[in-house]
C-alpha cells in the first residue's frame, strides 16, 4: 500500500506554532523580570498560578467527572509538591541571573527526563542516548564554567529547577494513561497554588495593580504557550519542532540585552547550542526507531511509492 503523501503545510505550521510558543515563553520570562524587586519571587510564583486558575475554569468539569484512585491522588500530590518547588526556584533564578542563563539551563529538562525514564520507567538507555546526554552535560558545564566564573545561587537553583520539572513530567507521563489530560493540567495548577501559598505568605508584600496585571499577563502567556506548543506537536513531528525551540534563547538574549541591559555571554549560547544538538539528536533517533518498529520491511523489486 502506498503511503499517504506528506503535506509540507503541516511542517510549516508546526514550525510557525513553535515559533509562537517560544515568543510566548520569552514574554513569560520578561513579565517575571519586570516585577522583580517589587514582588518577592515566592509571592510572584504564587500569584502567577493563582491568577492563572481563572483560565482553567472550563476544564473543571473533567475534574468533577474523574474517578481518582489512591495511587493517582498520591502521584498528583507528589507532582504538585515537586513542580511547586521547581517553580519557586525558577522565579528565584529569574531574580538573580540573566534571562539567557535561565533559558539555556532550562534546556536540560528533557535530558533529565531521558535519564529518569531509564531509571524509573524502565525505558532503554541506548549508547546513542548516553553519548547525547554526555554532550548535553558538557553544554551545561560550559554554561556554568565552575572555576572560571562564580556559580551563583541562581545557577544552582536552575539546576534544581530542571530536575524538578523533569520529575514532574515523568509523573505526568505515568498518570496520563489513567486520567484525562485536562484533569492532569487542572490538578497541577491547583496543587502548585496550594504548595506556593505558604511561601507567598511568608514574604508577602502588598502588590500594586500593575504588578497583578503583569502576573496575570504572565499566566495568560504561559497558557497560550502551552496551547500553541500542543498545536505545533499536532501539526509536525517533534524532530521538526524541537530545534526551533533554540530560537527562544536568541530572543531571551536579545530581550535581556535590550530591555534589561544584561550582558551577552557567548559561552551561554555555545553551551545551550550543544544541549539543543543533543536533544534534537535524541528526538530524531527516537523518531527513526519508531518508524522502523511501526513500518514493516517489505522486499520489492520496485521502489516504494511516496
């Protein structure tokens, strides 16, 4: 049977939606940077999630219709704690290190997910994945450059943030087979808000109306970004959309330099580039492996019709 012809417009739309996703997430980081100094990191993180709950009201019906098991509730609760701590650390990192450093180190999350999937979900860690992980770790080392520059508390916070987000995604992967995606999203938002509430109360200062509006905009940008990322994955293979995420670093560097007067560090870009190459390679090899499994080899004297 001939394969259905591929549609180039899907690829173009996938790239387009991933570009939009990158812009949305840069707007998130810029919005958080704007409130820095006026709203403590823990409080800003809480307000971002609390205000964002308004956007999830249409999904609440799925939450009320779900049949939760004790195991699922435990996993969702654990995810809320891990993700909440990671979010708080991310907001803290944004307050003390440049946007480019935060964005670059965030690229390590898929690498940690790969390692975690092998350790906890029983997925195979082939030699090519091990090599790619090694390249990504070299990229992270170049970004941090211990011994050549001061590794600040913000950089250490981002290392923990990436690990926390990776753990959150692994838990989501486990529960997504039993619960509706909307339930997973809403549960995370509610639980993270609860986890962040004590931290926000501890450092609370009266926020201005402008800061509240900025953080609500951050919540909107984050929600739209996750939605457009879903559209990108639906329109084109991850092997196409994954490399496009590197543009997010370029925009973060430009935004940090132009708006916030942050110095441009070439080594951060080089290190992030190595991480993205490693992630893109792992993604491409994963796609090739799935193709070989799904599509059986058929011997024929004639070339395959495309």
